[in-house]
C-alpha cells in the first residue's frame, strides 16, 4: 500500500502536471521557431526510447511545476495555516502545539503549529484522510499553474499566424479564434483547479489540527491549562 501511495503521488503530483507543462513548451517552441511547420499528429510515432525520454522530461517538469507553484501560491498556504476563519481553533491549536513541544505559545509560528499537530496525529496512529488531501492538493496546485502556462503558450501561438495540424489525408488550418477559445477554456480549467487547491489545502490544515485536538482532549495526560506541561493529573 505504501508503494501504491508513492506511485499515485508520483503520477498525480509530478507526471500529470509535467505532461501539461511539456505540452506548453512544445507549443511555445512551435510558435517562436517553426510557426509555419504543420503539427504532425498523424506522423507522431515515437519509439520506446523516445517515450521513455518524454516521460522523464514530463516527470522533471512536474517537479519544476511544483517548485514554481509553491513559490507563486505560497500566500494561499500561509492563509490556510493562519486559520483566519476560526479564531477558537487557531488559539487552541497554538497552545496545544506549544504544550506538546514544551515552549511558550508566543514563540511558535503558524507553520510550526501545523507541523507539530500533524506529526502528533500521525504518531498517534490517526492520520485520517491525510494522504488523500496531500495527493489532491499537490495535483491541483501544480496542474493549475501548468494549465495557466499552457493557456499562455496558446495565446502566443494565437498571435503568430500559420498554425496548422497535419492529419493522415488532409491539412487542417487552425485559425486564431480556435486557438483563442482553447486558451480561454484552458485558463478557465486552471482557475477551477486553483479553487480546488484552495479547498484541499484548507482541508489538510483543518484535518491535522482537529485530529490532534481531539486526540489530545481524549488523553488523560498532558491537559492544556496546567501550570506545567509535564505535570500529570
């Protein structure tokens, strides 16, 4: 099961967004360097070695997409970690995390509050849907950025005339309105994925905090509010 989970994350978190990013780079190269050459769909029959190289390139670009999305969308995760919508949960989580690591509550940052409580829930054997949230969050985060990049490359291709697709028996000319429509649809799907990312990052934080708080409250030891975190009841 652990190997299966690892494989799913590699596919959803890296290979899929990397494939979208690779498609964007192909379109960008097509538009900037060989705009008059038809896109040979019918003649594209890569060998096994070439397919392997394509998968490796997509996988590496998936890591790059994750890195870029972490940088661009970092404010969304910080907002989720701040737990602005639930003051009671934020304060309770802060004091619980500080109590677990034995420091004062004013010295622990929101990011570390989440890390401590997430690790506490995992060590207690109650991860819940943690893996599902992580997989989906990573998938939607990187894929949204990849789709925005693909939409941008389609807009660039729209601005450069001469786009066409070579099929087996005919040459299909692609006009600017078709490319523009495709770019708008791709960007819209990227926006939907971005909204899904916001939802799942909030789910991940909330799950970790609430799991830890429930486990901590059910434990007869180390209750919050004692004079010393190490003082038994």
